[in-house]
């Protein structure tokens, strides 16, 4: 059965993008969900990554000249569409797709020609798995306080430190690693490197989080990388991290919207199937209104996400406001919608393995990673203060 496109479809997206959404969702439903389900908990599912690549989704993240299938870098709208459509069918497929982009974009955008040629075609083909390694045990939201150190050693660098809560660790083939090259603390003095997962001195272990996708710790124990592993300029690596995170920020919201859409659709069907007090659940006004409220919140979250994505692609103003609003509003709203869906299903939704039980666990983490909701509000608050007090 062809999966539905959300109703109402956002007017700003148009018919071609609606077809793209349905195409990706169909692929997620008919092919990827089963491949994802066969994976091992907390480990990278390599079959899933190759399947995402073989069906053209991962190549669509990268330019043709680097083994991808697009003219240029991926647009924020395409990223959001694919993430939303995949999330509605398989959250594991969604995160596997997104991480190939998040992990590899620092290399694509800031790596030298040889480094890009070494990694991007492999990542695009799904043969190499990428990871983005910024967070440390002692620095999360305050990422600029990181302490992993890179010191010069002959014609290269030696990296020592621990990164934690890293998606795709410890199984990734390449890590975009952010390490301190000067100063004691703060974003200045951070540099970015591409580190192969099989380099001597790289170790790690999986973590078992409430989020069902693979996340782990990775340690660098005097790992040597050549000068060509540097991404961008020395001491300017924080900017590399922020550029990638800015491109992906609205799409974290899209991931959340996709999960909320799946929860909403399940509830739409269930309130007619389930009978109580002599009629369908939908006949109870409280239930019908809760469903209406879920639909309105879902629509508003989706509009915020695509507004930010369209603005990013067009280079419009108020990007920080739009992207932070999209991420904050969509992830918080999705949590509420999934919670309402669980409520309207009752106990059955809490059974281990029920789609809503899975969504209930998966929807929580995006409110924390890639800038917690509170941090996004802080960004918005600063933007508002700038507007109110120009100069
Ligand atoms: C499933 C999952 C996957 C992840 N994947 C990756 C990855 O691939 N790569 C990576 O580098 N990291 C990853 N992370 C880590 C993630 O980015 C961090 O968890 C996040 O940055 C928050 O850091 P923290 O958990 O240390 O919380 P802390 O920084 O300790 O913050 C705790 C809380 O304090 C509040 N807070 C902190 N600072 C502020 C502020 N300035 N204003 C207002 N409130 C504030 C917020 O409520 C915040 O949630 C992942 C995390 C999870 C859960």
C-alpha cells in the first residue's frame, strides 16, 4: 500500500516534493524497515547503510564529482524531506542516513582534495560509515570547552582524548573529530580532523541509550594523523563543526516531525477501531478534539521546519531564529504528539515492540542532541535582544 503524504501538504513545498516524499516513504516501508529491524541493538547496521546507498538516498547527499548524485551540496529542503519520510517508516533508517551526512560534511566542506577523494565516494556508496565526534564527557552543550588535544608531531598530529554519546561509534570507519590545538578552553583553538576508525590507538564501546540507534564512546590514545587529515585551518575547527550543524539543524526537526506523523497516523486509525462506552473512541468529543489538536500541532511543527529549510537554501535572513525555532518547536511538539498517541492507545502502546513504544523512546533524544531545546531558546533570546537593541 502506498503510504500517505501528510495532510495538509505544506503549500510552500509543491507537488514534485510531495511525490519525492511518497517515493522515499514507500522505499522506507517496503525495503528499509525490514533491513533496519534485522540489525543488532547499539551497533551500526552495515546492510542498512549499503541499502540506503544502493537505493540512491545516501548518494543524494553528495555532489556527483565526489561519488554522489547531485550537482552541488545537499539542499536543506531535500534533507528535511528525506529525513521526515524515512522517520515515519523507520527511525533506524533515518538516523543511518542522517549520520552519513553529518559525519562526512566536515570532510566534504573543509577537507583537502585527497582527503575528500579518499572518503566521500566511500561514504556516498555506503561502504564507509561516518561519525561526527564533538561531544566529550566534560563538554556537551558547551562544546567549545572540549579537552581532546591534538599536538604537532613531525609532519602530522597526535590526538588524545575521549568523545562520548557519538552516533555510529565505535563502529564508524571515519570520524570528524574536533580537538584542541591551542588555548585552554573556548571555541578558539579547536581544530578539526578526519580520523580513520581503524587508526592505531582508536578504541571504544557501544552505549545503551533510550535512543535505539547506535551510539557509543570513542577514545583516541595518541592517534597519529598526517597534516592532510586537517579539516580547514588550524584553530578554526569550531567553525567547521558549526557550519555542518547549521545545515542539519532544521532536519533534526524534520526527523521529529516524521515520528510525530507516524504516531498521528496510527492514532487516526486506532480511534475508529477501538470501541468503548458503546461507540468508537473517536465518538468521544474529548478524543476527537485531542486528535484535532495533534493535527494542528503537527502541521505547525512541519511548517516551522520547512520555513527554516527554504530560508537556509535561499540564504534568507533570520536564519539563526528560523533554524533554532524549527529544531526547538518540532522536537518539543513531536514529543507531545507521541505522548498523546500513547495516551489514546492505552496500554497496548506500552507493550515492548509496539510502534508507539519504539517512537516514545526514540522521540526523546532529539530534544537534547545537536543543541538542546533550552540552548535553542537561548539562541532565539539573543536574536530577539539584538533586534530590540540594535548596535
Ligand atoms: C542519541 C544521542 C546521539 C548523539 N550523537 C552525537 C554525535 O553523533 N556527535 C556528538 O558530538 N554528540 C552527540 N550527542 C551528544 C549531544 O550532542 C549532547 O548530549 C548535547 O550537546 C548536550 O550535551 P550534554 O548531554 O552533555 O548536556 P549538558 O551540556 O550537560 O546540558 C544539560 C542540560 O542543561 C541545560 N543547558 C545546558 N547549557 C545550556 C544553555 N546554554 N542554556 C540553557 N540551558 C542549557 C539543558 O537543559 C541541557 O539539556 C548525542 C546525544 C544523544 C542523546
